[in-house]
C-alpha cells in the first residue's frame, strides 16, 4: 500500500466508527470489512515503524467504549476519533508525497479540506456495497462541515435565523457565509445549493439501499460546494496564495 492508500484506509476506519456511533449503519453490516481493514492497517503501519493508535479490534469493542458513558454525545465521539487518528495521519503525510491523480480540482489551501477531497477518490473508487456507499455520504457530510469551519467567523457572518451555529452546523455556517460574501440574486441560489448538497449527504448516509451512482453524485455535489466556497473566498483567483 502507498502512503496515500494507508491514509485513505485510516480515514475509512474513522468514518465507519463515526457512522456506527452516530446513528448510521448497524455494526453487523460493516464489522467484517472493518476487521479486515484493521488487520491490513496493522501490517502496513508496523512495516513503516508506526503504531496503530486504534485499540478497537472490532466495532463491538468500539461500541463498548462509546456506550459506557465516556462519550455521551455524537460530537464527543467525532472529536475523540479525530484526536485518536490525527497524529498518525500527520506522521504519514510527512512521508513521501502521496501518489495518484486527484479526483477534483487544484488544492484550496485548506489542509484538512484538501486531504478530505483526495481521500474521497479512494473511498468512492472502492465503494461497491450499500454500506460503503453510505460511508461516502457520511464522508461528504464531514467534508462540508470541514469547509464550513474553515471560513466561518461568527462575528463576521451572523446566521440568518440568529440561532448560534454549533461547530458541526455546516448548513447555518455556509448560509451565513454566502449571505455576507455574495450579494444580489446569486445569494439565494448559492445558499440553496450548499443546503441541498448537505441534505443529499445526510440522506445518503442513512439510506440502506445506497448505490454507487448516488454516492458519486453526492461526492460531486460536496466537491462543488467546496469549490464554490474557495471561489467566493478568493482561493481560485490566479494570484491567490497558499494561505492556510
């Protein structure tokens, strides 16, 4: 496996762990794939002299952790997994440059968003089962949350309904961003597009009959929103720098 493939496998593990712990697919439906990937990762990380930070050999072990009361909210589970895998991903990214063509356009300059866009190609290419396609939907939702977090400033972008946006409320954050940054008739259309992409991702991750075509459309819609945000924020301008 290349470093890119290892990072994609790590992200796939995180995604399925988030999914089963936040109302997604049942453990029985995705546990076999998780266990197989866990074994593959253990071998690949050991070959690189790295330790797998994930102590949960199957999803039932992970269920025991989050259901014990240590991680009572969906957000606490997402945060725990991001912190669990974060150092490993950073270590892998400091290695040789990741290989392979990119699915979407040039980098935005937001490291977390660009990494997610690259990993999406791997997830989508491997998506065959309904559960794998559901995972693409979850990943799209997390991608939209990441890009919303990258640009949102509560002082500069008040939410349209004056409700305080949580850290994962991508719909409110993106609506507020577009409402300020885009004036005139394009404003409403852009907000609707971002909202529709988020709704599409949210629906797909809970659809037990999710198909590859639906997953691909969802990925394309999420990527288009990322590019729209990058355009509006000036990161697609010819003279734009590489700011974080």
